[in-house]
C-alpha cells in the first residue's frame, strides 16, 4: 500500500455539506472531524457511502439538526441515548456523534452508560487503531494514536488500548475483529486473538443477538470469509455463535471431498458471489454431516444430510434472528442442494422441469450453490452445472415454475360427471406430470384427450413416490 495519502479529498457532491460544517465550526468555535471507516477506506482506495462525523465541544445531534436545516434536508434521525444522529445527503448516510466514552455497568449489561469526553479519549475508546483516523474539514489526516497509519500499512488489526479492556467495554468488538479481517484481508494481532479467546463466552452473555447477526451477515458476505471464520474458530467465538459449524472440523472425507467438511464448506462459500442467502446456504449446506455420518467398512456416508440440514438451518437462523423469508429460502436451498449435483446428461426433460419447478424462483441460486459445492471438491465433472443451465434454457424449463394443470376442478367434475373429492387433486397431479414430461401440451383439449385415453387416472391409489432422476 505504500505510505498512502496524507490528506483526504472530498468528492464534489459533498462540498455543500463540508462548507456547512466549516461554517458551523467557525460560528460555534467547536471541533468537527470525519472519523473512522470513511478515512480508513479513503486511504485503502475503497469507495464508501457512509461517513461518521465526530463533534467535540457540542452535541452531535444538535449539529446534525443545524446541518439539515441549512441544506434543506429532512430532520435527522436522533438516538438520544448514544448521542448520535443520522442524515441522508445525496447518496451518503452521514452519522454525527458526540465525542464520548461508553461504559457497560456490569459484565452482562447490554446497555452502555454514555458520557461526553474529549477527542483523544473518544478515539482511544474505539475498537481498532485502523478505525481511529481523523480527517479535518480541510482534509488533513490525523493519527492521534500514532499507530493507525502504520497498522494500515502492515494490514494489521490491533486495539488502541490493551484488547482485554477494549473487549470488556463492548464484547461485540471480538466479532468485529473477524469481520474486518474478512472484509479487508488483514491479519489480526495475536494479543487480540488471545484476549478474544479469554473472553469469547461474553459474546452471547452481553451482546444482543441482533447486533451479532448484523456483524455475522457482513462477515458471511465479505471478500475473504475463510479468513474471518478461521479467526472465529481460533478465538473460540465460533463455539458460541455457530457450534454446529465448529463440529464440522475433522469430519471425514467422503465421496469426492479431499477436505474435511469445515474446510470444504469455507471453500464453497468463498467461491460463491457475496449474496446473503447464497452464502448462508453455502455455509449450511453440509451442516448436518456430523450428525448423519455413518461408516460402513471403509466408506463414509452422510445419508439424508440435505433434509436434516434444512431442519438444522431453520433452528440456527432462527437463533440468530434472521427474517422468516431468509430462513425459508436458505432452508429450501439446503434441502435441494444435491439435486443439481446429481444431474447427468441422460436426465429426461421432465426431470429437469421438475427440478426447476421445485426450486421455483430460487433456481439460479440453487445452481450457483451446486456449482460452488462441486468446484470446492474433487468432483471430476466441473462443468455439469453449466450444461444443466444450458439444458434448462434449451427446453424453456423455467416455464415450469408457473405451470398449472390445464383443467380446473370444476372442469374435471363436468368431464367425469362426479362430485368433489380427493380424486380431483390426484388427476391434476397426473396432468402436471404429463405436462412436465411433455406428454401433453398446455391445452385443455389435449388434456381431455389424454384423460380419455387413460381412464384409470381418476382412481386414487396409494403409490410410492416416483424417482425422476
């Protein structure tokens, strides 16, 4: 990275905001600085649409109110307890904070006591040195710790004070260390890892689940998730956040896998694009292998790990307070993840259409999951998902998602001269099978012709599920 820039240049679109801040600073004889991630990412050359403004000598929310009024913006959203406020300006989210200290009154408290402080003490109570840099409104970069620029150059995550004190103030910072490492590709200082290992138990004692989930999402969707998860494992945090995944360490090399389940899973995650539901499905697709593993002779089996994994995914994601829509989507992907992996070129068109119909709108995510799963293993046919995509397009299989039986219940009762009953659903399912197989067209007359040629279809019989593949 070299020495990096020593001054920060604000984009033209922020000039009215910066001018308003300069005017307020002079009028009120206070100090206003840009702080933290915006300065860090400017030095690293990473675009950022969030900016934190720290105010010394006045209230952050009060300054936010003044800026909003001068620029004709909506009133800021104010968080009185923390002395912060947010405004939207152009494409940026700007947060105003009062220089402050935070102290948690007890080891299990989730609500800090906030008090005003001078700028130096505000900086020193922050999580990591790389997040302590200031920039004046004229763009001068200021390193009050004397270490932040050095640590940025070294790609090192370290705390401004001893890490035990830093984590004692807010245990979530232990998880944030892994998240920043995963986002930036930085190393975490050994002392930081040691402190986290000593205090890992506090992540669930003193931190709200919602805060954990937000950091976890960022880690999962980061550029280097393998690095982040390995830090979680080394620090002991994984045991408290996702013990089911920690259990995958050392679980056998079955089938085409040359890694254990833990390392195979991380490879698959990193191969997948950083879309939340896709990355979560990669993380959880083999989560049930430790509990389904059996050994017969020299062979290892993980029978039904996809269905058990879907059930476990629901439990895990509920525990982490993910939304119901995310939970349902990820669980479905986990349950179906083997179907595309087992695809062969001799599948019937009907089997391909059934796969698309079962996946529904998530067919593309399912194919991405299967592709990452295959490429993270020693599976010999790395191109099968590409061929499956081509096959889906060739036969217009995506239409299967919206297909309905050509005849509704009323029309079937008219055709057979019978009243309502379970037989209607049975016949409609048979029509759908014929439609998916291409035996009939999506046409009422063709469906009537087919039913007349197969009078036995109106009889409801107990049948074993058919194996399409």
